[in-house]
C-alpha cells in the first residue's frame, strides 16, 4: 500500500527530501502535504518534486486535515524542537533533519522529546547510509585495521554558501561544529566505535562578518559587481535547470549578524586510549575537499569523498602497516558524481519507508545524533583550547546519554 508523506519545511532540504522519496521509492511513497508559509519556497518545492501537495501554514492545521504515515521535519535548525512539540500527540514516525536544533538547551529538548514520543524518530544522518561509509565500517569491523587508534577528519569548503542564509548566525544556525560537522562527527563515532569523553577546540572568525546591515541582500547591494562573495540568488544549478538557491540565500556574509566562526578544529579524547581530530575551513576556495583518515595498529585507511583536482568519485585506500602483507594496498571506488551526500539518499528513503510500515527501528537515532552534537556544543564551550568534560555538561535527567 502506498505510504503518505508530509514535510514540515518545503525549502532547501524539504524539497530535496520530497523529490528523493518520490523518485527513489518507485511509487511506494506519495507526497501528501507540506507545511510551508512562504509562497516562493512552496512554488520551488513543487517544481522540484513535480507535484502540488496540499499546503498548510502550521503543523496543527495539517494534522487536522491529513493522516500521513510519516513526517519529515526539515524546517530551519532553530525551529526543530518547536515543530516536534506540535507533533507531541501524533504518534507518527518522524524523519528529523540534522542538526537536532541550534542550541544546547534545545538539543537536549529534542532528546527528551524522542525518549517519550510513542513512534520512531530517525535523524537524517544520511552519510551513514552512503556506500563509501558503509564499506569503511565493514572493513574496520572485519579487523582490517587491527585495533583502531585514532582518526583525522578534514573538510574544506570552497564558497560562502553556508554564510548567505540563517546559518551565518549562532542563534539560528548553531555554528558549523553543530550545523555542518555533525555529519562528520557522527561518522567518526560510527567508524571508530568509541565513546567520546572530553573535547578541546579552537574556533576563529577570520574571513566573514563585518559591519554591513543585517538586512542587506546581495541582489540589492551597490557593491555586488565587485564583491567576490556575491551570491547570485535564484540561479539554476545542475538539477535539470531547477533553481536551487532560496530567496534567503543571498544575505550579506559581511553583515553584523554574521557571528559564527569560519575556521575551526577540535580534538576528541575517547575511551580505550583513542582520539579523533576534526577540522574544517569555509573560505578555502582553492582546496574544496573532504577526507577522513582512520589509523589502526595493522593498517591505515584514507576515505576520500571529494578532491579539488581529483576524480568525481570516492575512494577508500587501505594501506597495511608492514610491507610483507599480501595485496599490500587495497583500493575501492564509489561512483556518486552529482548525487548529494555521496548517494546516501536511497538508503534513507528505503529505511524510512520501512519505518512507516512498522518493519524496522531507526538506524540513525536521536541518541547517536545527540552524542555527535554534544561534541560540537563542547567545542564551542572550550575557551582557547581548554578541555571540556562531556559527562559534566549533561543535565541530570540526561546523564545516561
């Protein structure tokens, strides 16, 4: 029987989710309704999905008229907890876009909600479903690396796209350790299988921010002809001519409201005498890349997701510690050019469709996401590299998280 899906927030990620479920479920899921108060976002979402779902201006209005089998919450970060609270009595499976929310208090609130909610809540940690990550996990659990000792994850972003919208502000976006790094930190914990204990971090605002008005948009700016960070709002991307830039994605990156760091690093001490290092930079225009290294006692693994000058596919390179190992260097390739999140979406669609049918439990849970975001919150509370104990951060009622 065809499952009925509702989406709360039909903008940047909501329209992607809608399109993914329509295309990848092969007719098993119908996009029934959306909550989207913005006319432009609704129209663009309809263009993306090729359908016109019923439209409502609130979750309550949707639930009063519709009976979805599953709900996706993909509103802006700082709205997640409030959206979930409107679903409190719904008992409908939820797919929650990451991060859980934008502040530590509200992130804790999401975990409390999930613990008492009578239906499954699955977090959109789509990278866990990507074939390249699943293969890396398989190799590690098979013992190919020996005992896992450390990890070094790096990401460099070539443009300022994350700074042209609500993510430029700590209150609404949460900062990149929570907004962007939550994918990477979650994968680090998934691959290493360790419990994080304490965090030390350095965060700097080196390229973005300034004294421009908070309401200034690129399309209205008299300096747009010479500004190197100009955002061409509404331009077609590589999605069949469909617009992929929302109206809110041309806010000035040099505005006073832009207060989140753009160059950061953190070290995570884990149990069993292991550790991980994560770094990202958002103005490295000439070095767009994402690469993970996982080091074990018997081999090291490079997981190359993207490279500025490399092929458009992903690679895992497994190099044994000693030269006398047969088949010394192993390499695995993954084709996902043009597919967001390294082709993890088919796994998400398949799994959430099964959740809507009552067949499975979440693979990417709120508890897991909370641990990854706890690291991000600790990183922001680490002043000048001071160590922050994760257990000490937890409220009493979440001490077992």
